[in-house]
C-alpha cells in the first residue's frame, strides 16, 4: 500500500471540503479510499475543533474561508 502523502491535518481539511460540497461519508470514503469510520472521525474532529454543530455549519465555514474555490466550484483531489 503506498504511503499517503497527506498529513492528518491535510486529510481533515480535504474531508471538510468534500462535506461542504454535499458528499456523504460513504462517498467521501470511496473518493479518498479510506474507511467510512475514518471519514466520520475526521468530520467529528473538524466539528469539535471549529465548534460547529452540523454539515451546514461546516459548509458555511468552508465558504467563508475560501476552501471551495471559485464560486463554490467542485474540488478535485
């Protein structure tokens, strides 16, 4: 199995972006080739660290902090 070039922090940011794009944990896990449980853990860590309560707040955070690119365009890892 190849070494993951992303740090845990980078992976959490990536999960945040994908959540903000409306993808569910199963879709994010498939896209990043990680387990759904790991996605859920990253999602929980992000919400805890940023004191956010739901996916809508995660989305708002990503938009306000420029994590979705131009006009909320799709992010492609």
